[in-house]
């Protein structure tokens, strides 16, 4: 069951990487979400469901250091997911706030090597096995799960910046991820200090990996919603240009040249819409030529589009 869940989550993230590659190439900000998916793919690949864990860990010395790599990559992928939803429109991968994940990754590494100086041969269940006899393994397991749960909680909070439809998927995914981490902390604690619990052990995989899948569904939903908004803006702009031509309204050269090339497409469309909408209404007032009912409805539609709630979309 664990292998199936991991592979489903891996496939979901791989679909994001492939499907969003072209968009990431064209739009620098979209590279943040794309990189989050790519890092997530690498993190899940190191779980060893496709290539045996001992083989992959052997490349790093065969002392289970791959577990540390997995945990850091998972945390970074989730952190990038947060940044994809909250960073400014002009954000780039290199402008993302990297201090927090670097600090948390450093904490993971220090605790890993200090608490477990001797780690034994490569094993997919390294932590779960070691915690039965090692308090150090428990300390590391709880530390990294608490860290990822914290990032998951921040992921939940960041969903408020998303569009209403995708927001539900982002929040459900984040909740499942956090609950999965908390269940693992309970499992490790019971295994170390009380008695192992089969129920607690069975909770992490479905909660965490299905949480990842739900979050990915949110990414696709956000992408679709963002595309719909962009197409609606372009349609309104085309109709408004037609009205402007009918009324002899022209946009000023200063407006056209004032649009920065680095501005996102939807933001540029909104800027054009606003300027042209103002120009059409100003012309109607100045020429004492009232707008028709259809033209007034179009301006109302433009106003509705321009006053929509803007968000940090993960697309």
C-alpha cells in the first residue's frame, strides 16, 4: 500500500512537471511552482519504490544519509509550494525567501548526525526500526516531522491567497500533510517509550501522500482558473478595442510603451483594460456622445473583471 501511495504522489507531481514546463519556460514566476513539483519528484523518487533504497543510499555511502536528503527535499518542496502561492507577481526563484528552509534544513542535518552517529546499513524503514532502541533516532524523527508539520501549517495559511475553488484543495492537502506528520510523531513516541501501535503506524502514509495528491489537484485547478481569468480578460479587451474603434478612441503611445515587458500577461491585460476603459468613458463625456446600453454593460463587465480579488496563483 505504501508503495502505491508513493508512486501515485510521484506520478501526480511528475504530471505537474511535464504539463507546466512550457508555462514555466515562458513565465519566470511560474518556475517557482514548477521547481516545487520537481523537487517533490526527486524527494519521492529517493523513497526507493522505483530504484531500491539501498542502491540509491549506496551512492551516498550506504549509511542512510539518503533519509536526511529525503526529508530536506520534502521540506523544500513544500516551502516552494508556499512561495508559489504568496510571492509577488514579479517574484523569481532566486528572490524567494530561502533563509527559513536553509535554517530548517541545517537543523535537520545537525540533529541527524549528532543524534545518530551510528546508523547501520541502508534500510527504507531505518528510522522506524532504529527508534525501537535509539532515543537519538526518536529525537531526529520527531524533529524532522515537527519541522515538516510546521511547513504544512504555513502551507495551509498560504492557501488564503488562492482562488476560492483551488483554495479548498490546498487546505485539505495541507491538513492531511500536517495530520500525517503528527500521526508519525505519535507513532515514533509510542514505539520508543510505550509499545508500537499498528494503528498509529498505518496513518502516516495515506494521510501524507494523499495530501500531496490533493495539493497537486489544487495546482491544476488553480492553473485552470488562472487561464480562465486570463482568457476572459483578453476577450473583454478585444471587445473594448472594437468599441473604441467604433467611437474613434485611440490609446496614447505613452500607455502602450509604459507596459513593462517583465509584467505578467494577465497584469498587462488588466492595465490595458483599465486604460482603455477610462479612455472610452472620458471620450463619451467629452464628446457628449452617451454610451449605448450594450457598451455600458461591457464597461460594467470590465469593472467586475478588474475589481476581482487578486491572488498569488500557483500556476
